């Protein structure tokens, strides 16, 4: 598989509604969903030829708010916490190691409820997008504004009397260091090597994404950010898993020295971080919030124990522009969630290769539209 990186630059306001058209003042999604990119790509390629095998193999990942020079932007993991009332990035920390090791202590009635030096309780940061820049954590976001439009009579092609509506859209510019710059989104796509030239050309011919295009919204320009590279992160996955396992061992050793129960970690501990919403099904049809050990074994062949899940659910849907019909709604696990797995034995080279492959393929349903994108041991946990 190859991975193409690209930037989407907004030339007009953008809107990506979560619900069907009709409701006013509903905020747009603060990112470009993979479904919008997948649809725009299909519109360009479909006008020339249609290869169903190619579209099934493509993984269109969500494009998140970015600034010039960002290597990547991802959702902040659900374990990110900060003191209550804090709003900057200086005090953001990761509760993964302390919380998982704390919950291994006995009695089980012990509650993980930390406070800072001033006595303020820690709280979840919430859903934000981040990158690591200049040696520190940086947030990335977009600005939304209200637009008012007049409805058009489709029979006469003229403005309809007394029919105004307002919507929230992503602004085409963002304030960065007291100056306005075009709003940008950093995205990526995994695809077979044989389709590189065709897909690369199609991406640069995309001119509009999102909804309300007949109202003057959705104009974009796509820039390719890097040369296509082979997706083979086996060694990188191995390094991240080893670093995370070592951090867990250090935390468990600290609790033991403070009088807690010992926890001997013989195998490896790693996380599966959701970089996008994931639609998970149990037994092929039953919506579930948990990626169980059995499901994980079916995906990778690796036997592991699910230690902890940090997840929340949401309802996802969408609107099919071509068919003018709503897409089926599904229960999904929200982006930023993560699953913590432990193996009884050290992982082998083949196990790391399977984890790297899982990182490419993703998990769950509708992966071609950006759902189910994952990362093994996100860099946020290894800072």
C-alpha cells in the first residue's frame, strides 16, 4: 500500500452537516470527513472510468485542521486531562499509565481522582485536534460563522419569496498570530501502488467538497504535500510498543514502591487509538462499543487481553448527494477513544507486521469513507 498526503485549502466557506438538510444553526463538523473526500474523488474518477475494486481498496482518511508546516494532525486521545479551568496546552498531561496501573490495585473500591498542586481536580480535555510542533503540544482548530441564504425555487430558478435560512459554516480563513490565513486541512489516503498516478491526478482536480455547493459553498484547492511512500511501519510500531510497555513497567514499579500491589508485566502492552469515528459490529450485525479480545484476535491472530477501554458513543449519519437520500444512521465509537491490550508473551516480528497492517486497514465498517482509522500507540502517550 502507498500513502498519499495532501492539504485541502478552503477558497470559500465549507459545511459538513451531521444531519440531513433542513435544520438551521447546526454547526458543521470541524474537519473534512473522509466520506466527502471519497465522494469528490469518485465524482472525478467516475467521469472517466469506474473501477469498483479500486474504490473498495482505497482508505480516505479524515482531513483535520492544520497549519503550514504541520507534519500531521490527530484527535487528542480520551486520556488527555488538564486541571479544571485550564485552557492552554502547558498543563495537558496523559492519565493513561497512572489510571490503568491505579485500577489494577486492590481493593477495587479505589477511585482514580487526581488533583494538582493547588487542589484543582483534573478533567478531560475533550475532543480537540493536536500536533507536536517546536517540541510541544499545539492545538489546531477552525472558526465557524453564520451565513444567511435565500431559498431558490427549483421550477423557476429564482429567489423564493420570504424564504431565508441560516447555517453555520467553516470560515475560509483562520486567524494565526494576529493575521488571517486560508483555512487548511491535512489529510491522507492509503491506496494500491497501481492506482497512484490516477488518484494523484484526480485529487488535484477536486474543486468542491461538502454541502451547499449550489449556494456558493465548498470551493477548495488540493495540494499534494509529499511523495507517496510505502506504508510499512513494522519497525516504528515495534519501537512505540516497546516504549509504551516500558512506561507501564515504570509506573507499576512506582506504585509497588509506594506500598501497592505488584504487577509483573511479562508481555507487551499497547493501545489502539481511534483517529476517526469507528462503526463496530459484534457477530456481524450487533452495534458495540467495545473491541473485544475475540474481535482483536479475528483481525490480527494475536491473543491479548483487553485491560481498559476509554470510549464514548455517538450517532453518525450523512447525506448522499447523488441519490438525494440520507445515509443510514449508525452507532459509532467517537474519535479519540482507545483500547488498551496486554499480551502474555512478548510480541514476535510477525505480530508487529500484523499490527502495522491493521493500522493500514483500520477497523469496523465504512472504512473507505474514513471511519475506523487507527494508530498503534499514538505519539501523545510517548511524550
